């Protein structure tokens, strides 16, 4: 991707630029060879800041030596609220939370496995769930019900779910969870559906 000159002047050796929805972010990075191959991987060493044409590089506010955790949040959180009536039918069942989480993971990630759960904020909201040994028919039925409920959305709202909500994350910095990626389009979408994520 070609970046504007006002972005490239901040890109120095050992950094790279990432563009997300027309916004430019600068990261520190280094390269590592993959043993036994001729490949080289870029490894991110941390977020340095945002680049704007008016202000140049705006350094990140948080500096931490602790591990930063990023979870998918947008689509899962919306599904939990929007499909609440579908989920209410499960509440009395054994393993209700596990079936719910498995179905949401299937819709959001296309898989309901431990790796998908670890990348989702559902792992924090439902820490006791187990994905192994679930009734596949119940999970499949719940997945179908969620998809059917999504089909009821207008085309514009389905586009927000598909194109904007996947970029809404929960980020843990210094033991605190922060919401990232809520732009005006997402806020308007949430208002239309009576939701407030308290960003």
C-alpha cells in the first residue's frame, strides 16, 4: 500500500505503518528468520502512536512493560445483546453458557475451539465454559438461530456487523480492560439497537 508523504516521514528503520479505516498507526518492529526456511517474519515490538496530517506522530499515552492482551469484542458483544431472546430459551438447560459461547464463536470465527475462545472477550465474560463434549445438535441449532436473527437486520446494519464491529476490541493494558475501535458509525449503530457499551 502506498502511504502519503506526511505518514512516511515518521517511518524510520525498525518501524512499520499500519492503516486501519484511513487512520495511520506506527509500530516498532524487528525481523526474525524462520529456521530451516528462507522466510523472514516481521515481529511487532509495540505500538508507538498514531500519525495524522495535522499533528504528525501522536505518541501512545500508555507505556507498559506488561503483556497487552487484545480480544475480539464487537461482534460477540452485539450478538449477546441483539440475540438475548434467543439465548433466554437456553437458560434453564445444563451447559447453557457453553452452548451459547460455542454458537457465538461459530458465527464470529467459524470455529468453536479453544483457540477461538482465547482470542475472544467471551473467555473473560464466561470463564467457566467448556467447549468439549457439547451436544453438537444444540450448538448447531443455536448457531442457526443466531444467523437467522442476523438476517432480520437491514442491509446497512448487516454491513456494520460485517465491516465495522470486527474492529472493535477489548484491550487489557496494565490489568485494566479498555474498549478500542468505537467510531461514530458503530456508536450510531449501537444507539439504533438500544445498546451502550460505555466507552
